[in-house]
């Protein structure tokens, strides 16, 4: 029984690479997708889980930015309180490394929205499973292993078990939720700078300010600008590439 289930899972996953028809979303369904994406970021019990996935993407943003500029990523720590840390050494651009945390979920979310609209939603999910699996090489704590394993299982289950014609819709929902989740995390960061000053030492904006002399407020605005741009791009896809038809 287990062997049969595993073989069906593997076959379903391997068939996840390929392009389907561009996404067509009825207007009523689009509202449901938007509502579902918002629920992941607003409903406390859902955000408790989805917020950890947003943190994974946040830390991957740091990691890829560091690798792209010649830094060596030495480890990633994920915590159950939705916090995380990415460690890197080398002569890479530390500012670039430090910047691409909060904007990363929004950028990835916009990419998923585009991929789903263009018919690459299922492939995007399959690639995501591979990328997340590779991250295991950098995880340095048990909580990180559990969080990452849960993320991989959730995405892989969608690829292997959900009907192919629905995967593009789910990819769209996840992409929109990542953009919204990035906005929620940014607002939480603002509250650190305005009310919860004891947490400033963990703020990317504060760390960047200490390294560059540029005020934290400037970095907060820069984060917001990228997140807003991702939101605008996603909305352009929803109103353009994704065709809405009457329900």
C-alpha cells in the first residue's frame, strides 16, 4: 500500500513540469481566490502556519542575494515564532544581502502570479519543491527542519495530488498570499520601529542603517516600494493576462 502510494506521488510530481493553457478565471472565482489569499494572512490560525512559509521565502531572499554577490551562505535558522536568520561571510555586497529579506516574498509572489497566468503554475510549484529541498543543506536548527519539511510536504502534495487544472489556480492564490504576507510583515517591522523598540536589533532596516549610515526610515520606504511594485505587477496580471469571465 505504501509503495503504491509513493509511486503515485512520484509520478504525479514528475508530471508537474510542463506548460498548460493560460489561466482563465471566472470573476466570482477570482474573488474567492483573493479572499482565500487574504485569509492566509489575516486569520490568526492560518497565519500561524503560512507566516512561517513567508519567513522561509524571506530568508531565501537573503541567501540568494548573498550568493549572487559572492558571499558564502553558512546557515539558515528558522524559529517557530516566525523569525529567522541567514548567516553569510565573504566579500559580497552586505547591503544587497541585507536588503532582500522583506521584499523577497512579494517578488516571489508576483512571479508565481505571472507563472500561473501564463500556464506555468504547475511547473512553478514543482521547481519550488526542488528549491526548498536544497535549502535543507543550509538549515542549522531543528525548528528550521520541521518548518521546511512542512513547507515541502504542503507544496509537493499540491503538485502530486491536486488535479492539474486546479494547480494554476492554487499557484495564483499562493502568489497573491505571498504579496499580502510581505505587506503584513513590513507593517509588523514598522511597528518595531515605532512601538517595540526592544526588538530593533533584529530589524533588517536597523541593521542596514547601522552599516550604511542611511536612516532606517529610508530602508523601510525602500522595502515598501518593492513590495508595492510587486503588488502593482500582480494586479496588472489579474486585470490583463488572467482573463475574467462572468460566473
